[in-house]
C-alpha cells in the first residue's frame, strides 16, 4: 500500500479500518491490516486479523503460515515463556 511505502502507518491503519467498515468481508484489507500489525509487533491483533482472513478465505496468500508464526510470537510474549 502507498501509505506503508511512505512510512505513514497511521494513514494505512485508517485506510484498512475504513475498508473493513465498508465491507467486513474484504479479505485483502484484513490481510494487509494483519501485515501492518506484524510490522508493529502487535501479535494479538495479528492473530485476530489472520483468523478473520482464514475464516473468509481459507489458505489465502499463505495466511495459515503467517497465523502459525504470529501465534508463536504471541506465545513467547506470555509471562513465564
């Protein structure tokens, strides 16, 4: 996305949220939002968005692989891990 390439992550976030508000089933917007959260290390949000991607379009753009990796990162962040 253009905003991300310019480093404007706030605008990218707003854009994806707006797209999802218009059409919750917009799998591209959920996927891109997950990638944006990934860049920020926001693992719970990454997992949530990739789970939505998987529910809307199973196997979409390697989402299962990314989801598994994000779950591992989230697990590592738990206290005592």
